[in-house]
C-alpha cells in the first residue's frame, strides 16, 4: 500500500491518493468523517480544529460504499475559517 498527500491543512483542500487497496472493502465518506469530526471536536493540537467543519469527498476508487481496486482519491475541502475565503490556489497573492 502506498499513499500520497498534496495540499496543506490550512490551505483550501487536502488531497490523498491511496494505492493498493483491494476491491470489495466497505468504505464510506462517513467512515472518514467520523475521525475528522473527532479531530474537529478538539482532539489534537491547538484550537484551530474546533472551528473547522471539513468533510471528505471520494473522487475515485470507491463506488456505492465499496472500494473498486483502483487508487482511492479523496479530498478534504477546508470550510473554515472566514480568512480562507481569499486563499489563492495558484499564484499565491
């Protein structure tokens, strides 16, 4: 199994790609969101996670709640705090 990540927790999104997951495993966004919610409730460092309401979205590798055997791509879009509204994805100004 191999995984790659791109983005930053304080940026507009975090993307993860996981290779080597066999087909047929049960996996839903809610499985991941439960852990995100636990973190957002204050588990971990600092208070930032208490103001975030992020949720995962699968963009490949999971269909109808089961893994397909293809690489799993998931995005966590940062929905908090208000200062993120002006974050530029490209260009950096």
